[in-house]
C-alpha cells in the first residue's frame, strides 16, 4: 500500500507524481525541477493557483515538449496547496493531512493506480511528523467500503489508489520511515474501525467483536477472554444482561490484554459495542434508525486501537480493553421502563428509558474491569447521547473526566490527531438529576445536560481511578467535512487519538 522511494521523483514512470506548495510560496522550492515550477508559475500569474488549502494544479508533462532534460516521466504531475503557514503544531499537522487527503481524492478521480508523493519538506514540523501526517491523509482519504456493491466500471467515478510511494524530498530517510510507519499504523487502525462500523447490523454482531478479538489475540500474542451470558449471570452484570434480553443475539463482553512489563502502569480502554440500537421498548422513531448500526463505534475504536497496539507494542503502558457488546431490541423478554436492574458490584438502577442503554452496559464493564484489572487510568469511548450533537455538533467529541491531567492529555492528543475534543463539566448538581425514589440511581436525568448526566451515570462506577469519557455520538459518523474523512458514514474516530496519547505519554 505504501513504500519509501529514494530515486529521483522525475524518474518515476507511474500514473501521477504529487508535490505540495504552501500559500504564497512563489519560490516553490519543494518542487523538484524548474520545468514544472515554470509551468506552475503560469497558473500562478493567471490567478489559478496560489498554494491555498484545497487548490490543485494538474500538469501533463508531455505537453511541455520533449526537449527538456528534467521532464517528469510520470503521466501527470499534481501540485496541491497546503494553505497559509500555520502558527500551531496541531494546525500544521492537520494542514499536511488535509493536503495529502486532497491529493488522494484527486488521484482516485484520475483513476491513478501508482502514485508517487513528494513530502512537503518546507512545513515547520519534524520530518517524522511530516511523513506521519502525509501517510495518514493519503491512506484515510483512499478508504472505500464497497464490499456489498456490484462492480460497475461505467458508474465508477473514482478508484482506490493501489500503491503510494513516498519520496522524502530531502528529509532524513530514517525519520521519514519512522513517521511513515506511525502514520500507516494509525490510518490502518482508523480504517479498520470504519470497516467494522460500515458492516450492517446483520453483518457485525456481538459475536463478531468476539471473533475478531480472538483472532487479533492469536496474531499478536495478547490475552483474550470472552464473557458470555452465563458468565455475566454468575458475575451479576445486570446492565448488559438487561439490555440484551430483548434480542436473539447473545451478548459478549470482550476483553483483550496487552502486557509490556509489570513495572509499567495499566491503561484500561472501554468501548460501547451496541451493534444495533432500536431503543428497545422505548422505541426510536423509524426515520434514520438505520444509522443506529453505528452505535458500536466506541467498541470499534477500542478494538482497532488494540490492533495497532499489537503491531506497535508500546513500552510505556500495559493496556486492557473491554468491549461490552449487545443489541438493544424490543423482543418479548425485553427490559421495560420501570424495571430495576442490579449492576456488577451491587448498584441498583431504575430503568426510565430503555433507550438509555449504553450507560447500562458500560457501567458493568467499567466496574468489572476496574475491580479485576486495577488500572491506573481509564478511558471509555461511546456513542452515548444525542445531546452531545446538540451541544458540539459534528465537529468535536465531548470529553468528561474526573482528572485534569488525563483530560489535558486527551485534549492535546485529539488536537494533534485532527480529532478535537471539548471538555464538559461533571458535578453533584448534575448527578442529582439521576436520583431515584426506588433504586440507587435511575438511567436518565431528563432533557437538560443529557451528555453530562450520562457521564455522571458512568462516574458512579469508576470510583477514584483517573477516568475520561469520550462521547463520540456526533463525531463517529458524518464527522466534519474534510478531504480525508468520508462525507457520510463512519469516520473511524478514536484510535488515532488513543494511539497518540499512548505513544506520547507514559508513567507520570
Ligand atoms: N445511541 C444513542 C445515542 C445517539 C443518538 C448516538 C443519536 C448518535 C446519534 C443512545 O443509546 C441513546 O439513545 N441515548 C438517548 C438517551 C436518552 C434516552 C436519555 C438519547 O440521546 O436520546
Ligand atoms: Mn439508545
Ligand atoms: Zn445507544
């Protein structure tokens, strides 16, 4: 899919060579070869290209004649604008990712199969970062999900690029290789999360999570445990059992363990794996309900992050991942409003709305995981509330945490990954909205601050362990429009932020 290439880019005989130019950079030093610079200069003078974000300039070298010595051998050259030089590192990284994404989109539309990309060496970033973000942008934008469609060449508007070759453009090869590999691994994780999410509810069930995790464990030497309904009954996991009651698909609690060293701290990841959320007896409206196959995006993000962890084998953290997986349907045995369930650990909960099911399955997974694995830190990801879309739209993930250091670390990681977060508060005044007359807690807190009260519910089960909750209901699909994100459908958000966090933080 992607390789380094050291030879002169103009010697490349493939379908397309891509170069990048910053806004206002009339010297175009990053473009190897005066002929192409000269041709681009014409477009610049005409006002057709100025290196702005999203701008592209396509050139057929053959049109430049045959006399020129340094004429590119590729069929086409594409110059992509990077935009204005950015002040902040996160902004520069995003600029590179977006420009690489634009390149991959254009390449796909041109039906280019082999593409050489010259890294934008002029950007004020470490060479590793330039390579990392270029690789990410290219691979994320090159993603397609077409396994359920007949191939029809007449209707095909674009193809997937078969191979990207990265040319360092003067940057140190070892750094470029290291960055490229990090970017490839992160993009692969995000695409894997997209693949899981794109599967329909009948193609990706709770058992799919279990099967996928077992295979991953075998491949990468991790430990895998799958708790099924009988285990859950023994352990008293009334939340996940209650939610799964109305469905014929057996629930699973998938547990994966990556261990590096006893001396290192343990990070626990938890992902909501609701493979279809009909709302249960508190049935959702029919319009748009098909999107609720994406209610497993938190679980997909965690499982995909574990894939990358299995590849990268980070030294700073032991990681344990838990994915409670079930459907939420309204079968004859389904949980009913008014029912009282007992979570792992004994906390009772009055069910007001069976559609507030995510918190119920997460509560069991959090309580069980913390008791069993005694993590030093906990991060959960869940498409938990429609309210977070009202608050933050589709542009930022909601972050709620009981620990400022962890929150700051995640805000930073998200920013650098191009998956920004925004922190919302927690507090006893919100928790009070969940007081029940008949049980320890109730599962909804009314309309006000729905995202916060949902997080308060989870907080009840984490105790004093540093914990952060990412509400990805607005960002897991139909995320902010940008070149390397699909306009519709799952974004694969989460794994890249987690990886960034894991790679750059350690024992503190
Ligand atoms: N999976 C949904 C949240 C959701 C809604 C995600 C829309 C993405 C788009 C969750 O299980 C849910 O239904 N939450 C309810 C909670 C309410 C009943 C307190 C919601 O947000 O409406
Ligand atoms: Mn629901
Ligand atoms: Zn849900």
